[in-house]
């Protein structure tokens, strides 16, 4: 698989570049990393339920991720958690959520959910009055929700494909990996022009957002490692259940178009 393309054109963001690199490394490696289905009926049922035909490859990627986590990301997350005041951390989290709202909006439109789309649109509009650092929309009745292209593809009946653990991105699937790429294309900050300082802002808010994420999740990751006999399998199961729960919530959301307070 060729690794060339227009990923870095117009500085579309390190996430898109990372996804392209991940795709090149992943799909060129999967062919020789397929787990053979077991013959025992009970083990075969578990194998099918896990949907993890590339488990040898996925476990290698998981181990690499955890090595990087312990060597770099965990110390940074702990430092951020200890030395950065909670109001600043909350503002960074709100900023990241605000810049994701356009992708959420277009995903909601694609899912045929006008109420959710309206909420996402108003969240972006209202929160940008504070440059995205304060969640004004929440206090006006527009609560944050998650919708992404992978969920929309599921709503359209696209099968998930096998489970994947992607380096730098974590748990995913063929459908959600494609959805991630679409989501990056729907994120306006990835199209900022040069010369306005916005590229530096794009990198800055993504890096700070990464620090914030690990600061919020180091306790859970530590608990996962210490209390689970198989952290990889536990994370896989937890992600698959959470993902299905998000998709089910999207399917069941048939609220009226206008918000509750209207």
C-alpha cells in the first residue's frame, strides 16, 4: 500500500497525518497477523464475539502504546494533573470539544437527527463567543453529545469489520477508522491558512488536549493494568460495549427538533 498522498497539504493537522501513517503501517502488516479461529465450540463463540481476527497485531500495537504511555504520556499526564489548576484544564477540555462541534453537526445531519444537529450548531456558535474556552451553551440548555461519522456509518448499516488497535489512536475498527478520517475532514481547524498564527494554535490546542486527556485518564489506565488479568482484552470489551451503547443511543434519539426549554 502506498503511503503517499495529500495528507500534509495546507497543514491539515497532525491527526490526519497520523491517521495516514497508521493506515500505511497497519494495513501493510495485517496480512501476516491473523489469528486462526479455534476449533473448540466454546472458544469459537468467544472468538466471534471478540471480533478480533487480527489479535496478534493488535496486541503488539497495544504493548507499544502502553510502553509509550509509561515512558512519556503517564508522567506528562501526572504532571499536568498535579500542577495545572482545574479551571484551566476544564477550559482546555471545552476548547477541544468546541472545535469538534462542526464534525458533530455534520455527523448529526448525516444521521438525520435535526435536534442533535441543532444542538451541535448552537454549541459551536455560543461557545465561540468565548473563543471556545467556556461552555456557555451548556448553561443555555445545549448539552454536549457525541456523534461521529463512524456512528453514522453504523446507522446506515455499514458493518464494523474486525476490531483494530491502532498505534496512537487506540481501540477502533475498520468502520471507525474510516469514520475517523471523515471526521478529520469535517474539522475546520484542519484547514486554517498560514500566516495568521492559527497553525500554531491548532498544534497547541491539540497538544494541550492530549495532556488533558491523559491527566483525566491515568487513574483509569493504572487501575486497568493493576486489576485486570488481561488489560488488552478488558479494554477491547469495554470499548466495544461503549461504542455499541453510543450507536444505540443515536438510533433511539427521536426527540423533537426544538430544545426542551423552548
